[in-house]
C-alpha cells in the first residue's frame, strides 16, 4: 500500500487473493486491481476515478 491509499483485500471462492487499491492523485483517485502471484501483487488493471466513498454499517466515510 502507498501512503494515503485505501486497500481492500479479499479471497475469492476459487483463485488467488485479490486486492483493490484506491490511490490518491491530484485530480482524484486511481483504482488499481491486483492479484497475488504467490510472491508479489501483480497489477491486473487500473482506471482514474473522481470520488471514493467508503460505506460502513453506521454511515458513510467520504475520502477526499
């Protein structure tokens, strides 16, 4: 994880662990998807996004 990034890791029912990382940029965020190879996290895709909202059971935390 980079400084100020938001990472969500998960393990699908089949296949290797995966991670979605939201990395801050001056003009918004970069959403990066990664897959664990057994040695390193391999990037599988990315796209710029404008806003990231983290929804919680007790409300929404807005990340800006």
